[in-house]
C-alpha cells in the first residue's frame, strides 16, 4: 500500500451507511475525486475508505490507483471464496429486506384502503342508505368464514416462516463463523476503530452511530430542514434532524463547500460556533471519461431520437422537475421549433404526481426517464444534449453544472444564491431563469436554441479559471484542515491524560484572563428530550439574567451524549464526560493543597473532562440533577439544582449506595440546594436528617430568582467547602 516515502498520515473516509456510497453518483462522486486528490497532493498520506462489508467492490477500481495509497477497509484480500460468500449473503439480505419492505407496503396499502372504506360505508349505513346496509350486512354474514380463511392463511404463513428460518439457520451460522474468522464486522464503529486512521472525513450527515475522533463532518445541505415534504416518511425527517445535530456536535470540525450553506444552515439552522466551521473549495469531477464519437453513439439509449434537455437528478421536491415539464408544454403552445424532449436519470419511472402532470399537459411521450446510468453513459448524454438545465430550488452546488461545462454542453440554471456562488466569474455567460416560472424556463431554452454555439463558446471561455482547479488543489485546501482536526484532538487527549493519568503527573496550570466572575453550569448526565428542552429553557433564561444583571460570564458543560445541546445558545457549550479522579491526582494535577485532603472523607471523585479548564477558571458551579455514583471534586463553591423530573428517581433510589456515596456529599457541601417541588424538598431533608437547607421554587420565575441569588452570593458567606486555590500560570 505504501509508496516510496513513509506514511505520515492515514485519512479515513466513511462510506458505510448500511450500504456503500456509490462512486457513480452523488456524494460517492465527491468521495472518489477527493480520495484521488489527497494521495496526489501529499506523497506521505494514505486514504482508507470504510465500506460496507457486504458491498466490498464499490471502490475496488479506485483502490487500484497507481500510488498504491488508497485502501479499502474491511479489505477484499480474503480471497475469492470469502468475498463471493459475502456477496451471496448480501444478496440474500437485500432480497429479504426487499420482500419485507414490499410486505409492509402491501399491508399499509390494505390498511389505508380498508379502514376508510369501512368508515365511509358505516356512516352511510348509519344515515340509512340501503346499499351500504346490504353491503355491511353481507360482510357481517361472511365474517366467520372470512375469519377462518384468514386464520388458516396466518397458520400457513407462520409455518412457512418457521421452515424457512430452520433451513437458513446453517447458512446464518456459517456466515457468523466466516465473519468472525475474517474479522469482518457489521458494526461500522468497530471497523472504524480497527482501521486505525489519524483523522476521519464523514461526507454525509445521515450516520446512525457516533463519529470516530477526530472527525471532519462534511455537510452538503440540510434539505430536511427546508423541504421536509420532499420525504415521504415523516420519521425520516425526524431522524435526519436528530442525526445532523448529534453528528455536528460530535465532530471536531464541520465543513461545507459553499458560503451560502455555511451562513444559512451551519450558522443559521445548527447554530454552530464560528471557530468550528470551515468552507472548502470544489473542483470539476475528474472521473468522467473522454469518449470517442463511435463510443458516444453506442452508449446513447436508443429511445433518444430527438434533441433533448438533460437533467440528471433524483426526483425530490426541491429538485423541481415539475417546472421543466411545464416549460415543455409552454414551448409547445408557443409553436417552438425544434421539438425537444426531456431526459431524467436516477429512476426508472416518473413519480405518480409528475406522470399525472405530463399526461394532463400531453407531453408524456416527450419525457424519457433513464435508470441510474454509469459514468460513461452520463458522459455520452452530456455530449449529445441540446442543453443541461438545473432548476433546483435549494442546493449547495451542482455537479451536473460542472460536468456539462466540462463536456461543452450549454448550461442554464435557476437563479438561487448557491448557484450564483458556484458560478462566480461566469455570471454573464450562464443562462439564468426563475425556477418557479415555467415561462422563464421556456425563455432560457429559446435563448440557448437561438445561439447554442455562441452560448457554448462563451461558457467554455468563462469557465476556464474554474476548470483549471484540480482535485489536487482541493486536497491542498483540505490538508491543513485535517492537520487542525488532528491537533485539536491531540490537545484534548493531552488534557484528558493530564486529568486522568496516574499520580504523579504534571500539574494543570490555570490562568485568568478576565476580572468578571464566572459561572459554570454543569449537567453531568443526559436527560430525555422533553425534560432537556425544559431544562435548557430554564438555564438559558438564568444565563441571560446572570450576564445582564450581575455581569457574570456563563459557560455550559453538558454531557457529551446529550442530544440537542445546541438548544443552549446563550453561552459557550462544551461537551463533557465525568471521569474518575483520585485524591492524589487532585493534589498533583489541580494544585489542591494537601491540607485540604483532611477535610474530605472520600478518596475518589469525578471531574468534567472535556471542560476541565473552564471548570477551574469558574468561580461558582451550578450542578443540575447530580445523580452520580461518586461526588464531584469540590474544587469550587457549588449550587445544586434538582427538578421534579428527577423526583421519582431520587425518591426510589435515594438510599442506594451509589447515590449515598455520590449525591449526598455534593449536596452537603453545596452552598445552596434549590428544588422545584415541595415533596422533593421534604424527601431530601428527611434523607439528610435535617442537615440540608433546601429552597423551593414552584414556578419558573421563582426558581430563576432563587438560583440567581444563590449564585451571586456563593463564596461571599462561609461555605461548607473550603475554596481551593489553583496554581496560576503567568498570562
């Protein structure tokens, strides 16, 4: 795998999403081009593509790159027999999945058809319509034999399934054995760990497992936020929203390829911090082949007899195929000549809605829907197209625009900010149109037809500067970002080692850069979504009051497995985890005076790794719902908040050893304990045998006032805890 120089960096690109991203379309095209560019830009860099174990051959051709520094993981070096077995089992799994999907569709369709039918005829029968009464009466008479038939069918289906599972058991056992012996896992996280990459590029946000670290998440767009109706399944929209936020929070850096996406989506929708976002360039795809004239004619589908407008994009609402169909009708009504066809790719048939529209407008015979085409056929389509149109309503950018210009095909595209940015420097040569106006699209087609050769020549001249940018240039822009991600993770690893290393170790030195008092709001464990939303609202309002009324600086340290941490937009949010720390490590690492050890009855603590420096720079900690097996290291005066959401949990487990050893010491040392329910206050006071002074705020306003007062006065009165002075380094 390695070239003449030693490998200095190993970059992984995540392509396993339950299937392997196809190098022939969409994001897979970007992956293939970037992988080539990276190994050509740096001779000491190796690229590993993490592929689905059941689809190991998708990037086999790319792995034969002359550099020998593009590899696949899991590898395909297990031999013909094992690879054939994996492909066979993949085909079986796909077949079973397809059969199950079809069955679910049939069952759903039957349910959607039968239930409304029964409701409709039931209402009509209730209203006294004789036909409905007769129909329902006959159905009632047929119900016993129909139930018997359905019961018999159910028994037969269950018996067939049992026989099928029994027959497949040996095959499933062999498959598990083969995967164990060849170390091929279906778990992408385990495979990513085994690949031992220095940094990961994750090119698609729809990933259902936590990111490896360090990782650069590439967000192309957030279609699900702007056009949720483009997805047939509402659950998919919810899933994408959750995953985009979780993966963005986990990523070391987040990248995109357009300032428009950065501003509208990364800053606007996800509200990511500015120092975490990078905008990287894009280049013309380098994998489309150059074809001879004879090859073009051989590759073109036979049904394409007339000049055609090409739009190679999947059928999604925001892709806006509809306006091209309406523009075709507009041209026909104008008596436009020559007659033009439309060619779409990616699916084998028009969606029902577009098909119905084409029938109503009488242009169905002018529309050709090709299935997914390979890159050679796509190149042939560009070379023979009258023009390529991109009528999208929302995009990061469009590969078809670049590919068409690359093959000398005139281009017209919708006048949206993303395309204006992508075509910067070519604005006067590109044909722009209003994507919501079929007449505007028809005008663009007529404009290109009137001077097709002139349009093609002007666009070729204007795109020279962009076409000269190679994927090696793009990779050169990626390299410092990859290094930054590695360095960021290395710094965090070093901090973790300093906090968690065995004694003795180098002390952590903390310096202050501001005279303002600081508050760290610590939520050490993940909360359910509803409770977290309420807690985030409460903490956000409290942070605003602390900053406006008392000039406090507020920071949040939130459990790293807490989804939707971005709900807290009022102050910096740091993901953290509670790691074990001994008394000796506290002395050596955090500068705690040895005399303080005598006041502590515990030998072990937890401390918020990931937010360590922020915690030590704070003057006061606000700890929320601290159900922990060990007490938090008492390095600062603390105020504790317990909410009714934890009332049942605390009440039921209050006497358990974990909470007694973790929560009670924290509550006893706290300068104030604030709860939002009188029942919880009585429970805590009884449990602590009257040692705790608990303040109750039963509404949000009162709760905020109590917390505000407790934080402002923390440290100004004699506290149970002696404040620990850390060693200060010179600024």
